[in-house]
């Protein structure tokens, strides 16, 4: 939706502070027509986060349950969530600085590439990593992202198709040998399509389990904050976003750990 593009331009006025990711990035990579909400990776900079809050405030945004939009929590892997009405719809916005499965090198590449785009969004490899979630529906997307990758080593690391992997292995046997330690599923290439498909299915289930365990840790760490959220919501109801933000940060300091 164009509102998410508009927000991205407003967030990045004068400096790149926000990069579209998740569903909107899938749309921009032309693998979906639309996405119901907007997700951004933000810089861990107090001034940049203040600018994002100012833009959200100008749209009448309010907090949804989540962490404060503050580097103390965002640097620990938490995410912040807001919403506001726009042309008869509810616009939902999600922000994080440390997306799961992306390391410092991945983030450095994201910010390097972002400076070259008028509407920055994450690349194919980084998006594929972010899509290794506990949701079954994300794995076909990873497969389609892999088919758009230009480097055969990246295709080998992310493909979800046994047939595609066998074709890549025929063309690049040296790469298969090199990448086996990084992706053990490639050990099954020589066993044929059925065995490789079974290994891909087991790999998917393992990735789903890993992401579920990660989310469980954050859920456990946020239990006190979630229990207090009805009180927090009443405290910030009707207040300007800057005032609400200060209240959310103050209350979260006692109830939500900065890292998990």
C-alpha cells in the first residue's frame, strides 16, 4: 500500500533511518501484490528514533502492545508496534533494530545498500533469513526469493526445491561440497530427489522449531509487561504520542527486560 511507501520517505527525510522489510519487502521484490502492515528495520540511534516517533505522532499513531521505541529495548531484539487510521483503514506499523537471524554483517550490508535507494528495502538474502519463521506460509516465499538470487551459492543455501537444488548441484558440484557444512541438507543431493525433498521437509520443521523456541523466550520475558499492558493502555489513552512514549518507557523499565 502506498501509505507504507509514504511513511518510508517521511522516516528517511534527510537521512536513511528506516528500511522496509518483511511483507512490504516481499511486495517490492514482486512476489506478492499487497501486505497488510508495514515493517521496518531502524538505526539504533536516539536521534533517528526520535524522528520516527515524530512522524508517527504527526499521523496520530498510538502504541500497540510491544516494547518502547527506544534503543535500550530495540538493541535487545524487541520490536515496537503502533497503529493509526488512514483513509478508512487501520495502518499497523512494526519496528525493530535487530531482526532475528541477521548478524552485524547482514545489518551493515542492509545499511550500505539502503543509501542507494529512494525507497530502501531489504535484499533477497536478508529477507530470506528473516522469513525463516515458525509460519509455514513463509517457506514457499523463501523458495521464490532463492529463485531470484543471482549467486549460485546463495541459491544453494536458500532454495526450498529439491529439483532446483539438483539442477544447481549438476552445474556447481564444487559449491555443493563447499557449502555442505553450512547447509547439511546438501549432504542428501547424491541420494536423489525424494531423499532430498524429505531432508528439506525436516530442515523446514527444524527451522520452525528454532523460531518457536526464540519467540517463547521473548514471550516468557514479557509476561509481566503483557499483564500490565491494560493499565499502560489506560495511562496513555488520549495522550500525545511523545507523552505516551515517556510513560511507556517509564513503566517498561520496571517490567520488561532490555534483553533476553
